[in-house]
C-alpha cells in the first residue's frame, strides 16, 4: 500500500505549530527530530580528548571534539560520524557521510561516497579527504593510509574479456565478487606528501608507524602480491609473496614488536568456503607458516585474527576441511530434460524430520549466521612457538578474553539443541587451558553461565538456590551461601523456569576469592576456607551495590584495588556512585543525589573518567573527573532546548499492591502546569518492571512507544507501573495488578477515571489486548504486536531466531508453564481472542507484516474476532516492518496516529478521518 502523504503532512502541520518566544511551549513532533544523542563516544588513551558524533533523531550528525584540559569544544565536523582517536591523540578521524537529503533522494546508493575528515587536536584544523573507502591512522599520528573509493582499474571489465572469442582468458584468476581493490593513498601528515599504491585489498600500518603491509589484488590475478612498504621519503617496497591469485584477508601487527601476522589465501580456488588459508608470521625479516594443530584442519576466509595486549599470544580461528561440494545436475541436452536425477536436482525442498536437532527455520538461521562459516578458536604462543586448539567441533564456543593467559570458559549447547525449542537454553561448561587447550568439566546441562577463576582452578555457579564453588583440581563442590542470611536467588523471578542467582562481580587476580552478588550486597568468599565477608552494607538501607566494569577484558581485581560501584536505592530508585577499597572494605559515596549517575569511560593510560548524570528533565551530558571524583566538570551541553519546553513535572513514585498483595511501585509524571486537585488524562505505558526509570531522561525518538515528553507537555500524565505475574495465569494476574495500580491514581484524585488510556508493545501489547477483555477501566488502548491466541502462537516460529515459540509458554515470558496438550484450558484462558465479545474498549492494533518475533497474523486474528463481534477495533499493518518499526516515515506516522487516537478518546478532540472512515487501498 502506498503511503498517503496527505495524512502525514496535515498531521504535521496541525501538530507542529509555531513556538512563541514568550513562554515555554508544548513539545511537538518536529521538536523531537532535533534532539541529539552522543554516538560512538571515544576518550583518548591519555585522557585529553573526547570525541563523538552528535546525532539528531532526524537530520545530519555533527562530529564534535573536546579538549578536556579546558572542557572546550575544539571542532565541529559537518556530518561527522564514527570518530577514531589515534594512540598519540594528536588526530581525531571522522567518517563524513553524505547529507540526509542526498541519502533520501539518490536512487543509486552506491554512487554516494564518504569523506574522511582529520581534526588536529592541538590546532583544531580540519583536513578533508574525499571518496574514502576505509582508512588507518598510525599510532604516532605521522601517517595516514586510505583507500580511494573508485575502482582500481576502470577498464578491468573490458580488459578481462577477449571480445573476439567472447570467453574469459584462461590465465585469469578473478577475485571473489565482493572483494574490491582500490588505490591506497599514503599521506605523510607532517609534510602532506603522498604516495599511491595500486590495487590494494587489505593493508595495515605497524605499531611504530614505520612500515605498511599491503595485499595487492588485480582483476586478472596475475600480478597479485603481498608487499612491505617502508614509511619514509623513499617508500621502499619489499615483495614478501608474489604469486598469481594470492590474497591476504586479515593483517594484524604485534602491539609492541615489528611482527606481522596475516591469513593468506589464493583465488585460484573459487569456492570461498573450501579455499585453504595459511597463517603467516613476518618476523626478523623472515616469513614463517603457523601450522594448524589438528590434522586436516585449515583456516577460512572469514577467520578472525588478534593479538593479546601483551603480544605473547596470537589468537586465530580454524576449522576442519570441508568435504567436496556436491555438484547438482543441470539441464544440458534433450535427454537431461527427462532424466529423473537431473529433474529432482532442480527441486526446492526442506525435509523436516522428527530426529532433527533443530527445526528447519532455526537450522537455516544458524547456518546462515554461524555454521556456514563456522570457525573454532586457536592460539599461537609466540615465545614457545606452540599452537593450542581452544575450541572444537564438540565444544564450539569459548568466551575469548585475550588478556587471560591461563584459562578461558568454554561451552557446548550441542546436546541440548532439541530442548531449546521448548525448554530454554542449556549448555555444558568447561575450563579451557590457554597453554595447551586441555579442558576440565565445570557443570553440564546448565541454564546459566558459570564464573571461572583467572587461574582456571575454580568455578562458581548458582544451583539449588545457592552459590556453589567447584575445585576443578579434585572436582569437589562446596555450597557457599547456605548459612548466610541474605538473598542470593533472584526474588523477582516469576517465570516457570529455574530461578537464577544475582550473578558474580568477578575474582581476585590470584583466584583466592570470588566476589558474589546477593540482592543488595557484594560478598567475598575465600576459596580455601569458604569464609564469607560482606563487602558492602546495602541491605540496611535498601541499596543494591554492583561493580562498574569499564574494561571488559579485565581479568580480575587486585587485593588492594579500589572498585567503582553503582549504588541503586531499590525504594527511591536513584543510582549513585560509590568506591569500595578492597584493602580495608571501606565504602565511600562519590556521586550522590536524586539522580541517575553512570560512569561510562576511563582513559586507558590516565586518571580520567567520564560520567553522566540525568533526571527526567536533565539530559545525560558528559562530565569529567579524576578518581577522587571531588571536582567533576561538565563538558557537554548537547540539548539545551530542553529548557524551552513545558517538559512535565518531576516524576513521583506511586505505591500499590500487586495481584497477590505484593508491594509494587510505578512512576507517575504529571503534565506540565499541573495544579493540585486537577484530574487529568493518563496514558499508562508498561511492560514488566518500570519503576527503575524514575530518574531516566526519556528517549527522544518516535517509535513503537509513546514519547513521554510529547504527552506530559501536552496535558497528559504518563504512568509507568511495575507488573507481576502468576505462573499459569499471566493475563488475569497482570490485569489485576494493572487495575490496582491505575485505581491508585484515581483514588489520589490525579487520574480522571474517564480519561485513562493504555499502551504496550509485544509482551505488553499482549497484556493490554487481554486486559480489555476483563475490565472496562481503560477508555482507549493502543496495542503493538500482541499475541492474541496462545493456542496458535504456541506452535509458531520466531522468524528472526528460527526458534519454535513453545519455549516462551512452557518456560519463558508467556509463563503458562505447561504444554498446550497438558493444559489447553490455560492457553484459552489467557488468549484475548476467545473473549473478544467481552471487549468494550476501543483498540488500535499495530503490527509490522514482517514481524520476526510475533506472527503478525496474531493481530489479524484479534482484529477479525473484534470485527465479528462488532467492536471498535482498528488495525494498522505497516508493510515490510519487523517487530519494532524501523523505517522513519512509519515511526512518525504511528506516533502521530497514536496521539490522535488518545486525543480523541481521552480528550474528546474530533476523530481523525482515518479513525472514522479508514483508508481505501489505492495503488497507482
């Protein structure tokens, strides 16, 4: 269906309005477009430079560079995205993308090219390089290498074909279709001189900025080579490999030495999956081959390659050689047209067999995303010149931390692939020795991820409602938490599945202690004595302490480390920042207040931290500080226009009872200008737990959910209640909880009982669709992507993952806890489609017809049932959209319609034409 522009343009003109300068104005849809977010934030290793792309919800981004010695904005780069700061922090590089107008109006997208903009962090001077495919800055900032985004040989197509014979030259070794070579421009950033290298496919500058390794690939393959270029005035070139068809796919330089590793293949084998790649090492002016540790194993084109930070280990991927490709028969002559085998080879067929480990959609999804180019982790120890295979066909996954030189966590879900479809995710877990690849079993058939000590000798996991410690040396398992009066099992878990624990903060680097989370606190358990020490005192003041991990590859904590903690008050909801000194277990708050604080980055080689603070009215701008946190300084002011709008009142926490009498909370945001005693229209937005958003700045975007300030600045209150569920009866229990929560607003004299609307998406879309079969409390409902018939959805497919939906009902979110054939009455009881005749509330149902999570015909079923029952139901089918709207016009359109819908039913405004007449299908 073609979009009807008249609706969108009329709605925008009607709703956008023109602001007056005299008073704060209500937020309008167009105002949302201008709100910026910091994307791809980078902090230099020396802590002196901050950069990011200030990206509006709709419009062209602006790259920004700040100098943190004075917190000044040094430079702004039009359309600057994806900033990168080199190690010396003397340059910031931005990818300058085409304008939004060019993107929206250009039909041939491949004609749009990116530029590269370099910003000198001392002077702020900008240097623009046009048509840049990709680039690399040297660590010292003296050299830039970039590929010029034009074909390396514009006459390649005509040169490669012999027109007289109309056949390809036999000597050609063509590159893979997607492998493009371009001219490489090497720029001396000191004197701006340049050097050009032809037909470069891959390249990398070494750590010292002294050498450049390139793989040159030509259209006919005859002159392909791998070469080393000296970065000086002469650009001397040494050819390391000169062989027709040769290509280096991945190139990585050692972090501290002049050693390069690369994977080498050859286009002579045009089967990309079966092409052998070798792992080469360039060291001491010599080229050596690193052999695979397993016989008949090889390296594939997509294999990853990386060095450990200390340079002692080279991590690479490999896989068993594949069997020869089976050639399908093709029609070649008259006889082949009638040959059974040839005919059947043209079939399109998937055979679904009951013994298959995975159903075909899941098997296909896993094949395309993982298994087609499946690789396994291996490591080369540089000093010992030894290779160890870390993962394998029977244990395919390893949680790679290149900084851990001792042990890694391995896992295999292969024995449980069939059960995933109905029982959730399970795996066998192992400790894998980095030195030799040996593995020790930790736990099997386990639904959570255990925590492995840095030494690999111990593992901790949660089982039987307690934290368990396993000594992998003698396989002895000890229960750590039985005698401790603290809650280690997640007490908010209301699913028909195994109750998880609160998780692990980590280990001391010597593996002598494991740090474990209870509901409130952090506990240290000694692995020898099993003695427990409570490191925080959160239970006494209802505060939940958690370690802030800024380095994802950190192996462990030292005994005298001081850790940064988030400190969340579970009653009042503010999140503050504290420090925990492991030497004496002392705690000090460093950022406090009725806000949400988040520490987001630390400079790698400097005492410099970035954090944000936010509330509903305060955008989370960046602040800088040192580890004392005593004199934080504000750096950015991305959205000062917040102060121009009637944003809404300070959020409040509202307490009420759940379906079973449990104490719950919700966040109420009254409209701007609210006066005590006013009864106002309320839009309730929910999912599960929402009260933790008390101090969150709202997402300034238009999508499947209400934009909160759009409502609170236009006369609505927004209410975000916590919802709890009863296993087997999720519909009725969530309905009763919602009634209790909403009634509290009525009892407080805030909500006009005749002006309460409900909006939810996905699981909340289901709940809202069900609730109106049980109560007439709500005067209008907007339900996005709801399941309406659990009996049909039970055996549906989640198209994105390829999984059967059965696990959602038996053990997951839908919380039935039994199979359809064990308890059909529960599936019917919780399905709104069976009670459509009881609905008295107008409902707007929204679905994308390519929904990859919920079958979109679930919405059709409910709409048709409501239509048959003569109810007020409207269905919005957004074409080509997945579970959440992705296309900007659709996001805007739905946001406008949602507001129009609530405006009519909750405020009494005239109904939009589409609400009274619909829209005819017209295709020009």
